[in-house]
């Protein structure tokens, strides 16, 4: 039986993905659209590595079926900015060198972007709350929080 391709709006472009409706969005993004910003971490919606923006809200693409993404505006890390023109959040993470292995960064950046879209100048407490369910196993949390505060326009003291 043939299936009808599913229409997805990703990073401002329309794509038709030929996959089963219950395919996780993460797989469609990575395998069909070759967008490898979102990462596979836990596959259970627990770690945040696979985060994308759906209608401006950070969402865990490993547990969202593509059938639930029709008529939604999906943005991946690739859609935020480019190497030459990074989004301010990406630039802040680069500026703070907020990575060790870097695997969690997609989720950290996309969650920060969603936070700043709804609250452009969050307090540190608000930022911590927003990112508390994004896991980093390297322990780069200090640099990540510095990057979030920098992206939010706060003055970040230089490290000794
Ligand atoms: Fe999706 Fe961990 S891979 S939340």
C-alpha cells in the first residue's frame, strides 16, 4: 500500500516526506531532510538533544510523530543562522565556548531561543528553570548558563 507523503514546513521551506505517519520528526529531519542539528540522545523525550522549535516552542522531536507536524512551523538549528550569520544565541554560545563534546548544544541553543522569544530578558533563575530538563553529561553547565545570559543581553563577567 502506498502512503501519502507528509507535508512539513521546515526552516521556511516546504518538504514532502515519504514516511509512515508515526515516524518521529527527528528521523524525518535527520534521515529524509539531512538536517543533523537535532541529535538523537535518549529517544524518550528526556534529554533535550533533539529539540526543535515548533510554532516557536521548544519541542522534543524524538517523540513527536510527523503526522502531528503538518501545518506547523518547524525550525531546526540550521534554520536559526549560518556560519557566516549566526543567530545571536548561536553567537553567544560560540563566544562563551560553551561546549565540551557539544552533543547537547542543539537542545541548549533551541531551548534558549524559545525562552528568549517568549521572555527576551530572563533572569538567571528563569533561564535555569527553562533549561533544567536539558541534560549535559560533560558538566559544561557554567559556560552554558553564561552563554544564555549573554544571549539575553546581560553583562557576563570575564572568567579568571
Ligand atoms: Fe529527544 Fe533525548 S533524544 S529528548
